[in-house]
């Protein structure tokens, strides 16, 4: 092993110092006098025998996998490859060119930061509302943020941005990947960039295109002061080095056979993430690196949780996915990680990859069945009432086991991957041509509905129907049991023009268009979240199964528009589209008397008879009449078609 020191501009290698000491499998070296800002890299000597899994090449400078900073940009060149491009031997050949001119460099960073008494909000999961956002896209076009701060960590922590989040009532920002990544060669060739960032090359390094480590910490501190948590979307399932034809940038050049899961004797890579390689967390040094990274972001950067991309990879042992895998065991026993939120994306493309509901507590999971079931109900697909009922109550058939709470389901209507909420009600067909893949990429089955015309349309009736559908979808999301997640921009009507896979669109397709902000929708979302905050019955940790409580009432009662309880034949009626649900607390306690009656009408307008279980009901939310809040005389209500209505025994206004 060699340590390489570079000039401040990264162009000249000033020194190459061999590692003199080794303890077990760890080489170590102490160099006196290095200061913050010093650029460096490594060179690793060893056999180049790809057929056996070894791809050492000391001609290739590689990054520090534990580096805290990165300087410079990757310049695509064949010299980045460990093999000779074009050789008849393919990746079995050995390339002698030095790659340092094309490589970014690891950089020594200043470790001190004045947190000034910063304390994590420690919001209970039952009270959590997640706002999924991209650091750049969230603020790049925000008119109230100074130009130089837009699209950066500094913009994320700006008072204008924090004020918007507070006005909504969200409690946590979940950031798309901020671990250092680079733009894929095939994208650069097409004039595109890797916008989403699911191509990590440094698990301890904040992506420099958004700013510095200090600026990120400053943003976290500002968000914490406002009571808002920060959750990172992390990609520990693969790296940006791709398959055997990919570049040697870091892990491949240091210990390919340990870092990656290899096949066919070692030459090829398992591809469970669909990106060319898969990290091997069954190897102790790799698992330790991931755990060290997680602890670093919590202890040094004060983040409040993690969303694990393609998390099935992390739990796949030799025999397949295992909820008792080493990764899960390591995380669950770690005292540092015990206080943060852990969220899994419960699938990958490997064998047995779809594992929704299969993760151990305290992991929560993205629930795509909620997304699809709710979209299909409002789209008008027949026979969706039972599916909607399951999603409204937290998807118990998936999560009610092994002492898991009802907040295990991360419910969402839209996420970064797929149509935005506005596009769900505007397009029936994806429009991904700008990605340069002839519209072959992205999902084809979006369960979307254009409400009468494809794409943007000025027709008053279509515009009104779309606005109503968005309110219905958001109300269904925020009135359901589980943990809700809202996609940034959905609350103001952001559209991606029908692109449902905007991973390479670092432009106004993905950047949130604040100039076209839908103020009425923003106000409605704030109203919904205020209603959710005001009623513990919407934020329960116990699953509701219609159990009879000590006072004789059941925790959940389903009803038809006439107030009667539906029969088995009603549930199996493909035209059953108006569902009422009377909710009470499952557990006794100080808020045991909290009660709401929610009616979801996916059909035509009709008279509604409210249950006689309380003396007087009051309408506190109606998606067809967003400003309404009034008592309901004689327990009869004129229910609008295609609407969601909430009734409470108490007159209240769900103001933000």
C-alpha cells in the first residue's frame, strides 16, 4: 500500500509513501504535519488475476473508502480502467497507464464544528411525517433563497425553506443520496448527469456539488432548531464501480474479492442491485465499513435516520434473504443507531428480492402496495374496496407480526421514482424521451388517470377534477394508519411533464417550480396535517382489527353510506366504492375517547347517514369543499361524488 500526496490543484503527485506497518489485515501509516485541505489517494499492490477475484493495479490511484472529503471531478478516460480497453483479452488484460490525472482526490477535512447545543428532535415515529426531497431540486428555483445558495446544503437550511416545511407541518426531510457519487459515462456521453445520486463512491463523504461538510452540518443544525429531522437515503447495496468493465476508483482497487459478491470463480459480479455489482456485507470488513459510516453520520453529522436503498441486498446471506442477517443484527444491537429511524426499501432484483413486511423491528418499510392500491381505487378500477380498507389500516396483513407496530408501513402516493402526484392525474403514459433511452426506461404501469385529456389542459372541468383527485389522494394518504411520506413538490402541484424516471434530469424537469406554486393545494395539505396532528386516533401504534374495547366500543367499524355495516357480499361487490370507517383508539389511555368517522367516496354523489354512536357529528374536512367546517344536522350529509369527508364529535377547524 502507498499513500499518494498531491498538490493543492490535484495535478501533481508530490510524494508516494509506502505503508510500513500492518496489523492483521489493516495497513496503517502516520504522517506528521498534514493539515486540512491536503489532497491524497492510495495505490494498492497485489495480483491482477480477475479470474480469481483480484484486480490490484498500482497504476491506478484510488480514493480512500473512509475519506471525509472529495476534491475535483471525475474525468472519464480509458485510463480509469484496470484493464486495457480494446485488448483481445478483455478485462483479463492489465493496463499500465496512470489514472491520477482523471481522478478526484480524497481530502483531509477539518473535523471541528460548533454544534452550539444542537439536540435531535427525537420525533416519535407515530408523529412523523416524512418529506422526500432532493437537495438541489428542492431549492434550485426558490425565489426567496439567494442565488448562490440555491441547490446547496446552505439552501436546504435557509429560513425560507425551513419556513415552508414548518408551514406544511412535516417533521422530517428525507434527502435523496448525498454520499459522494459521479456522473455515469453513458450519461456524460449523452450530455446528461446522474441527478438522483444512486451511484455512491464514498460512504463518508458528502457530495461536493451541493457544498461542504460544514455547510451540511449547518443545515442539519438549522433544521433541528426548527424541530425538523434529517433522514438520509443511503446506498450500501452497490458502488459506482459497476461490473467487470467498470472503472477502478476505490473499493475494486483496494480489495475487490472482499468488497464485492463475485460469481463464476471471482471474475464476474453478482448484480442484485441492477447496477453491475453488489457489496458483500457477509464480509466482516465490509459490514464494519457500513456500520462505521452509519455511526459517522449520526455522531459527527447529527442525522436522525436512514432510508436503505434496495435493502434486500443488505439482508441477503448465502441461503437468501434473512431477517436475522448479520447486517440487521449489527444495526439492532448498536447503541448509536438505537435512537435513529431505520427505513428499508424492501426489494431488489435478486432472487427472492421482494420482501415487503419481512424486515425485523425497528425497521419501517416503504409500502408500494399502499401506493398502488390507493391509486387504483381512485382511478376507478373495480373491486378495490377490500384493498383500500387494508391500506387505510396500516397493511396489517404485511406488518402485523413479530411485535411490529402499525407505524412500520411507510405510506406514500408518489416518490422520486415514478410520477409526481400532479402527473398521476395528468398522464396515463410515461414520457421519458429526454432520458435518451427511447422511452424504454421507467414503469409502464403507473395506475394513473388523466381525468379526460392527456397532458396539460386548460379545460375548467378537467382542471377541477384533477385538483379534486389530488386532494383525495393526499387525504387518503394522511388519514391512513402508518407513517406518511409526501414527495417534495406534490404539495404545490409540481410536474415532471410525464417523466416517471427523471434520474438524469438535472434541470427544470426535476427542480421544483416554485413560481407556479399552487397555494390552494399547499393550504389544503397544511390543513390535513393539522388534522392528523390533532387526532391521536390517526397515529396509532397498535393495529386495528375491530376488537371490542373495555367500554364496549370497537376500535374500527366499517360502514356503508346508509350507516349499516357492509356484509361479505358488499365487500365482494366490484361496484362497492363508498366506504365509511369509524375509528377509535385501540389502547386505553388519556386519548381513548378520540374518535373520527372517515368516508371515502369513489363513486357518485349520494346522501350519507352518519352513525348514531355520538350525539352530534361535525364535518371537519371535505375534499369537495376544502374550507368547510360545520355541524351536521340530524346526522345526514350531502356527500359529493369523488370525495373524502372527515367527521368529528367536536366542532373544530383544522387550520395549519
